[in-house]
């Protein structure tokens, strides 16, 4: 059978597929088609219809941040990241000149659903070359964003188009992968959340927060992080904020709360503590 994308998306509606192996396709297409897809390598499987906010996933909350907007074009979720200098305030009165995305440090959280095809345009408005690596995402090498290895760096003023289909779900990250010691020390990172497609993979919660940890070295009298400093870091942030600039995580008694924590920092470890609550580690390393 010719398993084209059109067949997959519009295939006959017999919904039930026996067995457990057929991942996203159960419920979307007929049993024969789903079985045929299952025999193909996961990387070659066609995308599904774009997952819908609310119906297919509950958005995460990024305290002090935001999720990146997208629009759907011919079945593909299209995003636009603009890399640029940002004047940022870590806490009232504590300001610095950083590099971020779309006017923010860190970048906005990118949300998608397993099976989504995404296209992410990255426009470089820095005075330096850059590239963006999608940390932990299983994708074709040319989309991996490692400048000098899988692509030429994106020069100032240029836009690069990244495109792939998500074949996994989990809490991932993105960050500069060109001169990254400097560029990540300047703030170029963000959260990437891929929601599960299948109902049985979902773990509904009342609150779902995405936190990105980072560490900085901003010497007295300066307004720009020192990217050469690897140990004497003097500013530790959550979503690029330090207390009292950090937004509280507001929850209700009895709520089931998920906290996603990423530390993409190129520099150091960042121990944190959730004071006064009991919690369980349910997933690690993007799993
Ligand atoms: Cu990484």
C-alpha cells in the first residue's frame, strides 16, 4: 500500500488498531495503514495533523516568560525566532545587556505535540554569527543547528529555516550552538516542550510550569555578562529572574503540580530546592 502523508491524514476511519506497537497512528487511520507505517523506520513516518491547544495538549506556563506563537501553514506549525540584543532586568534595579529571542531573555518556550511537523525560522539580528541547536530533539543532522558541523553559521541579517517532525515527547531545550560559551552566557537559551500525542502517555496536572535555570557572571560596575568566567558566577536565575524579580508559582491546595526544570547553562551546576513541599521525580533527561 502506498502510505503517503495524504493517505495517513485522510485515511479510512476504522479507528481501532490491535496491539500496542502502533504509536501515533492508532485511532487516526485504518489498521492496515497503521501497521504499514509501523514497519517503516520511525524517522520516516509522516507527520500527523497539528496538535491543537486545549484539545490535544494543555499549554505550560512559563513564569516571567511566554510561549512562542505559531501559525499553521499547510499542516505545518510555523514559528519565528528573532535573535537579538535585549536590555534585560533580572530583578528591580539589576539590569544588563544580553542576547535573547523576540525581545526576551531567555527565549520564549516553544510548545508542540508529538507527531507535529514544525518549521522554525531563525532570524539573526546579532552583531555576530549564530545557530540554534534543538537540544535532545531527534531530527535529521542538517537541522541539528551545530554551526561548523551540520550547517554554516547564520550571518547577521540572515534567516535560516529549520524543519522537522517530532517523533518523541518530553521537556527539551534550545540554545545557541555557535560560540556557545559566549552566546549562552549572554542568555541564548529557552525551553522546548513536546506534549505527548497519545492519551495514555498524558499525565494530566492542574499546573504545569517550565523553568529554565541559568548562571551568570556580571562583575561590579559592568552591565554585560563575562562569558569567560566559568566558576565565580555571581548571579543565579530562574527564567532569567532573580528574587524578588521571580514570579511566584501560584497553586491551590490539592493541586497536582508539574514543574519542568532545564539547565542549559554552558557554565555550571545549579542546585535548587523546592522549600516545604514533597515531590516525586517522574521523568529526567527529556524522557
Ligand atoms: Cu544542548
